[in-house]
């Protein structure tokens, strides 16, 4: 660690420079920890079956997506027919 204040006088102006250096030793590698790769030899199931509510939310979402798509197609057909007439 080094801390210093440097002053010098030039003509009628006094310059004060402050600077601070700090060197810290940082260890890059920890010598006590041995890094190992975790491997799983046998596959095991990660997913669990969906509950009734989760299945119902999925089915409601599919139905609402179909309704929105049908509505969008109906609006497009309406505007196309209206434009041609």
C-alpha cells in the first residue's frame, strides 16, 4: 500500500496531487478445493405428471387461442369482402 500527497509551487500557484496505490495479492486458484465433474450414470425422470388444474389451464389456453385465430380470420375476411364491394 502506498499513499502520498505531493505538493509543489509553480509561480503563484500551489499544486497538490493526491494519489493512492494499493496492491492486493489475490489468489486465483484455491488449492484446497478439488474440482470434479458430476456425472449421472443412470437417467432418472425429472418431470412429474400435471395436476388437474394445470391440464385445464392448458386446454383453456388452446381453446382461447383457437377462438382468437378464428376471430382474426373472420375480421380479415370481412374487410376483404367489404373492400371488394
